[in-house]
C-alpha cells in the first residue's frame, strides 16, 4: 500500500499538538484528518475509515477510552490500528487503554521524528493484515515455516517445542502489536488446561534464550509484543 493511500486520524484537544503532528505526518505523504474531542473523533472515524488512529486519552465531551471502545464496535473499523497518545504514564491508564481495544500506547511529550518512526512501525502490520496467511512467515532475519514447524534465525535452524513455536509465530505475525495475555492463552493454548499462571512467562523466557532477548518486550500488566 502506498503512503498516499494510507489515512491517519489524529484526535486531541490541544490544537498545537494537532498542528505539529498533522504537519509532520502530512509531510511524509500520508492522508491526515483531525478531530478535537472523542465524539468528533468517533464520527470522523466512521466517515473516513482510517488505517491508523492516534487518540488522546484526556479530552472533553468523550475521553479516549470511551472513543476507542465505540470505534472498535463500529463495522469496518474492527481492524483499524489504534494507539493512544497521552501525557498520562500510569500503568492503570495504559491497561485501561488496552482493555478498550488499543494496539499501542505513546506517552507525551514525543519528538515529531520519533512519532513518525513509531507510525511507520505501526503501519507495517497493514501488510500482514491485508495478505493471506502464508505457511512461511519472514520477519527480519527470522523465518518461520508453519507447515513444517521449523524456525531459522540468522541462517541457523532452531528446534522449538510446539507451544514455543506457536507462541513465536503468533507474536511475530504482527511485529510491534501488543498481544494481551488472555488472547495469547486463547490462541496458543485454547481449551487446554494451563497449569500455573506463569506459563506464558516461562515460554517467553525460553524464546528469549533461543531467539534473542531484544525481540520480546513485556508490556507490564498487559502482555507481550515482538519487536525487530
């Protein structure tokens, strides 16, 4: 997908922030739309069908949490990437954002160039979301063969037990996306009985040892994500 085809919606009650972010993202070639509160953001999201929404938490009329929940319930916006942009860095605020359906969380203040880099990373998932699920997944120097349950990292084949393989394949399928613990348990373990509450943590630790610690990031109180 070309940059000029990608639509980004910015929702923030601070005009200066909207102006700066809009300018920098427009300069990159993206289509940028803005809204000054949650209610307006929901309506614009319905009309414009953006690929990415950058949403402030503390806003008048309707806060970002409620706006996110409404957007997620809107037909055609279920897969829209949503990231919160807010000065609030408390863990409970982040957890509330993810519970509402957000994909990521950015804390203000943030330099425009850093935000642009973050946006590019978030938009990389569009490639995964708009193509069929192949048997072979290539992420950076990592190659995952789902059919043969084989992993090659930097040219070296790695043997993984089934659950470690499935966990890696899930996280790597959408780099930078935060997978909540409940979603990981559901997709990797399903209806199987999970012994102990730290099952995911143990598997992540083993993957870090075999694939590399830098590729797995813990989002406190929420879950995990795979980073390049």
